[in-house]
């Protein structure tokens, strides 16, 4: 899952598009705002978007050792950090609405 920080003068959506390009080489179009996770103890907010590829070419960066497209079930098996799997499943569920979770 590409991620990073919002730069000065940049919207959340613009940051998501830029970070994806920087970390994967892929140009994306945001198709859904999924929600926000906040960890108050660590002063971290994660804004989640669902996007689709619209161009570019896979490239790695200093932040990504490997990039690729994977079938959903295979990709979910690869996710082992925290509650990222739950976040991905939520974003892919077409019946969900944007949310805010404070933990």
C-alpha cells in the first residue's frame, strides 16, 4: 500500500496520487474516498482512497523494494502489518461508506 505525507499546498487526493507514482511508477485516478484512521497515541492519521491505474510503468524506489499487481486473495495474504488487511477489505467492499475510526 503506497503511503506518505502530504506536502505543503497539496490536497489529500493529490498526495495519494503523487505517493503512488513515487513508490510504484503507476499513475492512478482516485475513484473512492474510503475513510480515515487516527491513532491518537502516535499522532498518526491515515487517509484511505481506492484508485485505479491509468498509466505509468512499474518501478521501484527507495521506499519500495518490489511492486506489482496481484489477485486480491493473494495480495491480502501478503499483508502482515497491523490492521492493513482490514483497511484493504473495507475499501474494496462496495457496500461501505466513508468512515472515521479513532483508536
